[in-house]
């Protein structure tokens, strides 16, 4: 290394002056410290949970998967599964109990929170796509969704071609952004995408007539339309904007041990006696204080992905 060769020369033989030598020594120490910090692996999630007894769960604002109730509690299908997961991993980790701590996340910051170590697992409705699997690990699927769009019935928009030249809201950080733009390019629709921060805000733009449509996963569109109390005012497209895709809980990409523990534990939960009870609670029965029901039986594709025998 050039700096080390310079330091080896004594000043009496044409080497560097003492002041310069001190500066080079400080620089060399800084480089060594940086190399050491960069080489040091982050504390594993398993070790951190063992030490603290806490699993930090990222949650969203997307009922029925994860959301905050009016009383401030965090609830949802994904949350129930991750609460079960906390109990399931306690034994293999050699701890008595694992407490869940909820951390709010958005579609735009969820992966950053994971890889920065602010959350241990994201428990919501994140699509497992090829691009996302490059930056996060995905657990076995807990749902399968497909992108559609919603419009006001009075708009007269029913097909993808009807969207030609129209405005469509999308949520930043979701796969739906790329899907609607790809459709626009492929079919030369000339769509204008209107990006917003969260699902409800994107839906509100349709509700107040600011945009013509909102592209999002079918199950989330169904939930939002029903929650309006006036579902007949809306139309969810029959035509999909993409292939069916699985939702999976995300863990840090550089922590395969925790990802494997989560995967093994969830398979046991999926194939256990409480799985159908948890699913039916959120998709077949009245939720949110009995205000509405999604009436959405578990699909055969999801049963197959979970390893659940047809019943």
C-alpha cells in the first residue's frame, strides 16, 4: 500500500516530514477502522430477539391484512399470523416467550426499514416479485392476489381500453406502478399515473373524481369498496393488469438463518389446526366491528401454496 511504503521511509533519508507522517498515520487508522466496520456482520435477528425477547413487526394501513383499530390496537390477518409466529419461534430459539413490538411502515420505506434493522419482519401484504426478492427474503405465501383497477360506475370505464388517455392513481413502492405503466406502453394507452403515498389516499382520488381509476391488488380494492358503504357506486375491472402473485412476509436479505426459521415456523402454522380459523375470521366473517364482510373463501391456489389439503 502506498501510504505504508511512505511511512516506512525515515525522514533523514528523504522520507516524509513528521507532520505529514502523523497525518498519514491518522488516515491509515481511519481506513483500517472503516474496513473493520464494513467487514463486521450485523447482529443476527435471532441473536437480537434472544437478547431482547422482542420481535419488531412492521405493519401497514391495509385492512384486512394489517391496520390500526380505532382503539389504537394493531390488528389484521397478517398480524394474527405474525403473533402466532412469535409463539412458534420461541421454542427453537430457546426463549420462554417472544413479545411483538409493532412499527409503522409505508410501501415506500418497508424494505429500507428491514435492511436498516429497524424492523425484523414486515407483516402486511407485500407481493413477492423477482425484483423485490433481490433485496428482501420472502416467507412462504400467506395470500395470492392479482392487480385490477377500480373506477366509479358512473364513469363508464369497464375495460383496460376504456382507460385510454385517462389518469390512474398508484401507490409509491408497489408493483402496481410498473404494471400499469407497462400496460400503457404495450397498448399505447397514454395513461397518466398519479403516484401517492398510501392505499387509502389513492382510493380517495377515485372517490372524489380526481382520477379515473386506481390500480391495486384485487383483495385490497374489494375491501375498500365494501368499506365505503356504497359498493354499487364502484366497478372493479374484470380484466387483470398482471398475473396472480403471492404475498409473503419479508425479512432481511442478509439474514438467511432467521428467514429459514420464519419459513419453517409458518409452514407449521399454515398446516396447523388454527389456520382456517384465522383465515375465516378476516375473510369470511364480519370484521371492523361487524361493519362488513369480504366473503372471500380461501382459493385452491392458496391452499396448495400453504400445503393445506382440500377440505
